C-alpha cells in the first residue's frame, strides 16, 4: 500500500508543481500588464516598480494554490485513468478513499501553510502595496484625517465626529446623542468644538449640553470648558483604522468585529472577511474532494475533458464565493454562511460522488 501511495503522490506533486510554475508565470505577467502604466504615467524607477509587483505576489500565491491543486489532481488522475493504472489498483481491492489518501493529506498540509501565509504575509504585503499606490497618487502629504464619521457608542449613544486626526487622536466637531435615562423620550445633545481620545475616556473641550423636553424643544443649555465622558476604547479602532479588510490579520479583524458588535453593528463586512480568513485556505482541499470523483467519471478518454473540468469548477466556485461575499456584506446572509457556503456545497457534492464511485466498485 505504501508503494501505491508514493506513486499516487509522486504523480500528483509533479503536476502540482508544474501548474504552480505555469500559473505563476501567467499571474506575474498579468500583474505587470495591469500596472505597466506606472512606468509611463508615474515614471517610477525599476526598483520601485519591482517593489509594487513584489507586494502583489503573496495574494497571487493564494490564487494559485487552489487552481494548481485542482489541476494537479485532474491531470495526474486523468493520465492514470487513460493508461488504466487506476483500474489495476482498484481491481486489487483498493478504494478511492484509500488510494487518494496521500493527496488529501498533502493538500491539507498545503492548506495549513496557506492559512499561515494568508494571515501573516498577505495582509502586510497588501498594506505596503496600498501605501506605495497612495504615494504614487500624490497622497503622501495628506494628513491622517477622517471626516464626517458616525458611530454607535456604548450606553445607547450615537456619535458624530466632523474631523478625526488618527495619529494624535484629536477630534473636532463632536455631537453626541445620549439616550441614556433622559426620561423625556428625546436624547440629550452633547456638543464640543474639540476633544481628545484617551483610551476609553473622551476629554471634550468648549462644549454645550442641550436638554430637551417631551416635545423635543430645548429647555436648558449648560456650557462647559472641559468634560470627560466614558466611552468604549474599541471605538477608536473603528474610526482610526486606515486599513481595509484585505490588509488586516485575523486578530485585527476579530477586534474590529467585536468593536462593531458592541456598537450595535451585527452584520459587518469585516465579519465576512474574518470568516473568510479561515475558509479561503481550505479552498484547495474542497476542490480536490470534488475533482477526484468527477475526473474518474469523465476524464478517461480525453485529457481536454480534464482541463475543461478545471475551468468550470474554478469558475463555479469563485462565482459562488463572490455571490456569498456580496450577500454577506449587504446583510442578506450571516457572515458565517456567506464565507462557508461555497465550501459546504462543493464538499457535499464531492463526497456524494466519491460514495457513488465506491458503491460502483
């Protein structure tokens, strides 16, 4: 049995590495083609252009691994089928699960490496890429500011901030709607010209507290020079983080999701990307589960059938992934379902086909 496992693994890994090299060359060529205008429009140096391309390679690796795993299985298994080697192995009482066990284990190891790569390398590379693009777009001199931000704070408060200086944690144009035990049905309005965020405490300066009656009419105004108000420390993570989800690690996404949950945002795009951090590295294993039985059914007589299968499976999978992500980010599906639905659909189909082939034996 060990000889069969080594033989199956050898056939798979050879095709896998060939596919990695082919897809890698094609992917690099596409990246160079997409960003070649920087050499002309921005007249960047070859060194800077190389840095831009280099920071796109980690994301390219995540795209290559599932496709290479899928094509490696279909091409290697298709050759064994056409030359009837798999028939000989199965006639000796070896089932599909037993025969392909080393492929499953090897692809699972690839998925584990992909998770580490996707969490540690890809976010930092994406962040460096965005920094360089902003510099090339003449945005390097812009202050680290955000404007017109609205968030839901703790204790039933809503906060409007006209301007935020993220680095210094300075805020301006503050309006807080405090619904906490007003007794009138209308919120208390707290305004301030300036303020500073000190952890979970906001220090407000030059403001006014407006009290409203049952009709929503202002009945009292109290001015103040300085006032401290207790807020959630996680709000700063929501309003000051300049990274998009593709530039965040799992720990950063988790903090962002928890902060938004405390602020009353239950269906956040960040939650979808958080679950996809765990789902995306397993794409290779899911596609292999489906590719093995489909190849045994349809790729016996033609190698082109296997290549067509590769294309169709990849297109179908990524179509489901895009649809699920879009529906999750728009609150139609829960973040967990949006990230894992394509996996569940494809792995269920793969296991059904595998069971059918086992029964045919």
